[in-house]
């Protein structure tokens, strides 16, 4: 095969693979509700703590997407809550003061991000005071599976 033909075939294959990846990238809707609830902390269920949670559980539900997917996220802070809450996805590379900003009871926040970096990342409430919101239960994990399952890239992302 002539070099020019080989080059043309290679270009077509790479273009085809790139297009296939674009086609397979998904829009993944994730909705969580900030819930201030009393949760049992012993097996009998008679000892409870005033917990702040995502969807009523500690930790919050795991979120799992593929590298390149768009996470289409909505946080609901119901009006019956007493505190502001927020969502800080460490897998996201966004304007943290905007997307991760807290919302008051009765408000809803929506933002999207592309999961660009594969790995396992924490998510947590970032409302003030952040350590208190995490200690009371507002944390979980997001897994971003790599496109190439053999490779986990080592990169630095949002650590706050
Ligand atoms: Cu919170």
C-alpha cells in the first residue's frame, strides 16, 4: 500500500475512533436532596444523631460515570431544612465559587461538568462551616472510569 493511502486510512481510523467516543459520551443526570434527618447510629436503632445528608444516607450514594461523560447535577435544599448546603465534586473542574456555592433552604442549584479526569474522587457539602457539614454526613464518592480501562492518569484536580 502506498504511503499516502496508509496515511489516509490511519487518519480515517483515528477520526472514526474520536467520533465514536463523542457518540458514546453520555449526559448523566444526578439529583440529590440535602436532608437534615435523625439517623440511627446503633444496631437497635434507638440511638440517633442529628445528621445532615445527601438523600438521607451516610455516605451519600456513589456516582459512577465514564471519562468524557457530562454530569448534569441538581441539588435540592428543601424549605424545611434549617441550613444552607452545597455540592463540591472533586471530579469537576469548574468555577468553585459559582457552581459549588451554597444555597439556602427552599433553593435549587443546577450545574454541569465534563468528567475529564479518571479516578475516584470525594464529593461533599461545601457550605460554611464545611468541616461541620462533612462531619454530620454530607460526603460520598464519584468514580470516573477511564476511556482506556488500562490507564489511570495521574493528574491534579480540585482539592478543596
Ligand atoms: Cu451541607
